């Protein structure tokens, strides 16, 4: 997160903890990101790289990569 989003370890951890307990519509969030980054494929790849890193830095659940693939496919629909 620090490399691509100028975020410290503590800020990233606080962000993760805050969203873990919050209900959200992942499709809606991915749609907003996709619209904002529609022509910026490099930023989309960096975002996917960060998501991949988060998956591997924690215990990997069987559905984690399904979610990752869904996000990837939606980000590159544009």
C-alpha cells in the first residue's frame, strides 16, 4: 500500500480493520473504481497487485481467489 498509495503500514492496517467489520457492496465499489480508472490500466494492475498481496499476507480462504478473479474481470470490462 505504501508503494502505490503513499500509505504507512499503520494506516493500511487501520483501513483494513475498519472495512473488515463494515457491510458493503463489493460490486458497487468495483464499479466506482472501474469508472474512475477506466482508461488507466496500469493503476488497475497496481490495485490488483495490492489485493493479491493482501490475500497472500493473510490466511488464504478458498473463496479469496474467486473474489480476486471477479474483481479483475470487472475492472477490465471497460
